[in-house]
């Protein structure tokens, strides 16, 4: 077992968590899936870029049946990655990220065959990498029969993509930023409160790849935005208040906090140099429609991530009315 001060790289974390476990695959072929998640209080900025350690806590809601399914097998001649029925070229960024992650775990020359199916648009700000890495960690846990606890699975998923540590769980989830340099206290866990009425619907405005990935955008914001210094206090306040609002099942309050948290994140990145602006004219039009609907008495709020698409937040009993205002809404309740 490594001492905390010896844990500096992803590989160190893997060696630490798997110290007494086998690195020889026990099964030949496994299948796993994980839900996508949308943050109501966002993760934006790292204190450690190697280990994906965040500056702040964040809080999310899982998207039920929308997410990733991964089948993983070994013993092939070459590595291969198939995404949504298409075999990816060696230079494809999704393939590179997936194999970089798998390389943290393999000790012999076994080759991986990965078949990933996303039920959510890939790389258009719909957190497909979060569900993808969480599903990959579940698959590895089965393949090697490690039987890891949920905290360890969450930490391993975080190494693939920060927000993936939240996709290890269903429902409302909090990711504790932690303070230690080795990140062993930076993991997600379920909030412990069920709120089955809470819904997120998707307004898909563009399925194009992001013009700048969230990883690079986050770094640029931390390094250049003069507004970033206000972000940690903002999130701390929002996380505290939203947890109280969730405990009270006060939907309007949850929606208000989620909306202002997303807008503060976007304002902070817009102030970067060069600026980061994910919005399209249609994004702003959609925001205005949400505000108009609210003025007319509909309890609906929005959030946005690293892309132009808009996610609507509402309660299940309002879904019919939300669909009247937003017929293009993609619902996520199955
Ligand atoms: C805007 O988890 O994709 O969706 O850790 O660099 O892989 P990396 O970033 P990623 O960032 C997600 C950012 C966000 C907010 C959130 O999900 O909390």
C-alpha cells in the first residue's frame, strides 16, 4: 500500500486501490452500464489536473435510463473501440481517452475490445464521458472480479473524467471535493434522499462536437478568468442552500439555485482570455422561453453545461405542461 505522499499519478491511485487484487482477467466478456448525470451545482476547475481533483464540491441528478452501456472483452489481437456501432480510428479522441484509461489497469499484453453504446449524444455537452467512464469501471470490476466498494469505484471513475465519479450512482449525488493531495477523500456518494418527481429534460440545439472541450475550458477559466476567485464561495453557498432545499423538497428553490449556479459558471468562463462562449443564439432564445413560461406560472428552470444545449428542470406532474411549452423536449424518465 502506497503512503499518501507517494500517490501522485493516476497509476499510483490504481496501484493503491488495487494493491491486494488480481490484475489477471477472470472473465472473458462483461457488460455494464451507468447513467449520465447533470450537475445542479457544477464542477468547474481543478486543484490537481492529473488526478481530476476539483476545487469545489458538486451535486448532480442521474439521468435514469440515458447513459452508456459498455461491453468489454479481452484476448484479441489488437485493441479496438467501437462507439455506437462504428469502429473508431486510432486517432479518434474517444478511442485515445478510453485506451489511455484502460492502460492504467492492464499489466500483461492482453488486448481490449470495447463496445460502447451511448444513449445520449456524445460530446455535445451531455456528459457522455461521465457515464462512459463509470460504466468502464463497473466493467473492469467485473472482468477482474475485484469486488471494489462504491467509494473506490467512484475514485477510479474520477481518474477518467471528474464528473464520472458521480455517474457511479443513481439519483441525487454529491461529489466531495476533499482536501488531501492523493484524492482519497474526493469521491461521490448518494445524497440519501429520494426525489422521484424531480426530472431533467433535454433541449437539443446542436449535436456537434464542442468547439473547446470542458477539460481545456476549465483550465483556461482557472488560469485567466478574473471572476474565478469568486467561484469557490459561490459554489459553497449554492451547495449548502440546495441541500436544504432538497431536504425540504422545495422545488422552486432547487430550480432557482441550479439556474443561478449554471449562469455563474458560464459568466465566469465568458470572462476568460480568450473568452469561452458555449451559447448559440438558440441557447439564449431557449432561456428566454423558460423565463416567459415561468412568468406565466409554470415551475420550470434550466441548467447548461459545456455546450449550447439547455436542460430543463421540472417536477413529473408538470411534464405535460412543460411539453406544451417545449414540444421538442427529450424526456429522460423512460
Ligand atoms: C460543465 O467531468 O467532463 O459538465 O474532469 O476534465 O473530464 P474532466 O471534466 P468533466 O467536466 C464536467 C463539467 C460540467 C459540470 C459538471 O458536470 O459538474
